[in-house]
RNA sequence: CCGCCCUUAGCUCAGACUGGUAGAGCAGUCGACUGUAGAUCGACUUGCCCCCCGUUCAAAUCGGGGAGGGCGGACCA
C-alpha cells in the first residue's frame, strides 16, 4: 500500500489532522505508532465505538496501535472512578474495547493494551511529571483540560495533573500519533508544545468527531437518554432512537443521522450490505441506500421522513452493537463489579 | 492551630431571624398537537431538609456536639 492510500485510510471520517504533512512523512518512514487512551469511568457507549472503529483503519494502514486504559486518569478527574474500583473498571473496559474492535472488523490481538498504572508510577515518568509541573502554568494546564476534566467550583489538583500525565503518556508509549475525540484537542495541543522540550517529537494529532446526543444536546455520559449504551437491549436501542430529537430535513444536532453516518454505514460498507428503510406504500414504499450521502440527500429534501427513518435506524444500530452486547451479556460479573451501585442485586 | 460561611427534590436554590413535620425553576413521567422527536400547551411525580443528642405539645427552623465542603487568618513582619 502506498503512502497516499495509507493516508486516505488513516484520515477518512475524521474531523481534523494536525498536521497532515507530518503524517505523510511518518508513512514514508515506515510503520508509525498510534495510541488512544480511555479513562475507565462511566459505562462505555456508542460514542466510544465510533472512535474505536477508526482503529481498524489504522491497522490496515500499517500503524502500530496501542490502547491505553488510563485508570489513574479515571480517578484523577474528580474521582469519577473510586480508587478501589479501578481494577474492575479497567477489566470491563478492556473486554468492551476488544468487543468493539472485533465488531469493527479488526483483530483485537493486533492491538497492544496498556494500563496506566503499568508505567505511570515508574521513577522516570514521575520525575519528568514533576519537571513538567514546574514549567507549566496553572492557566495553561487548566485550559488544556477544560473540555475533558470535570468542571467544578472547587476543582481538585488532580484535574490539572491529568493533562500533564496524558502528555507524558505520549512519550512513555513512544507514540507518533495521538488519536482521540475532538474533546482531547486542548490536551494534545499542550502536548505538541511541551513534548519537544522533553525529548520527544510533537505527536501528529488525529481527532474524531464527537457525536451529538440523541436529545439534540451534547452526548452526556450521565444522561441515559442522550446515548446508546453498548449493553442496551435491542428494544432499549429502538426506543431511544424512536425518542430521539430528529427534525425533518435538518441535520444540525441530529444524532440519528450522525449515528448512521459514522457508525452504521461504515459497518455496512465493511460487510457490503445496504440500508433498507421499510416504508408504508401510502408514503411511497421501501427505500434502499448503499451510501450515507444518498440517505442524507433524501432526508434533507424531506423525501425521507423521520418517522420512517427512525425504526430502521434503531434496528441497524442495535445490530451494530449486537456482537458487543453479546460479549458483555456473557460476562455479567464485569459490569456488576465495575458498577456495583447500579448492578447490585 | 484559629475564625467565618455552606450542606433542603436528579440539578440550581428559596424557606430558618418570627418552631406548626417543605416549596420554586429546570430535569423527569404522562397526555394533547404534529405521520418521529423537539417546540408549545395541560396534568403529574419526586425528599433519611448532612448525622447524633437536647429544648419543646411540636424542630429543616432553636441549643450542643460531629462529619463533609468552601473562604480567610496564623509563618514571611
């Protein structure tokens, strides 16, 4: 595969690449490494899946991929995860992530899993963190993490250590590429500024779009109705999509369309399948789409009505998470131990 | 170590001075209207009032103690 093809694969369906020329240079040199980190806090949802799907492209493009399960970060960010649940949540995340990677059409064995505490307590790492803390202002650090770390009237120090550690993770994992959702932008811009002073190249940054929530607002981990969980039952998925904000002919803040664009169609494309909308004859009969752009055009022209789209979308979204749901359902103890307050019986 | 302030519905808070076992907004649920959802109307729900002890016929409210959180002082003089 030549550099142009690898570039196309690695960057398709992404929001932003900083900088594309640097990525091109990495491909010319050989096999770059990329990493994405997830802090094991709340339950994994469909938004995680969209970033995960990209990893399959990375592997195919000849990139070494590492997934970091950032357990310390999960606690540093306002104690979102209690310290004594870090083991359980890390394990749940690993299994869920493997499921997503497999469902996305890649082999989980081709991805390296690393846990934060495996290396973030090393003397070298720690010492460098103190040095970085000494050279970075409060305001700069706060700004870097503002979209990731929980906002509060009385923020804890942990939220400021968070961006510094994430920056050091890039170096510790020797990553050429830092990949993540667009919310990570602030932190990785800090990394690009800081790392060259700490003996590591500024990482190429690739950002995935963040999906809108189903209620028209931002997707929120704490608001059930704004997102589809990976272990939601088929009926729960269909119902959430049915209840979703979806104005006819509009794509702004339209989570349903975004789910289809970034999740359903890429998977259908992988399997060579079409998207079928069952529509009563009264409204014109069934519709078949092979590309999202066709569906989008019909939706925008109001040829495709939300009331016909939603039931179909619900079915396909449920199918997409099906394999992951099966994995999680097969091991109920994972969720029970990771979220005892919710799954205790 | 000292002083002051805060803690009431899922969230933001009112009520406390002048005791009579709780309210608003938002959120949520359900209807109406739309061939979906939203918006808009209409209805409804929600509580260890941080904990313990005391005063009282009666305590979210008064007194004492404690916990958690915030702010300031103390060192630099």
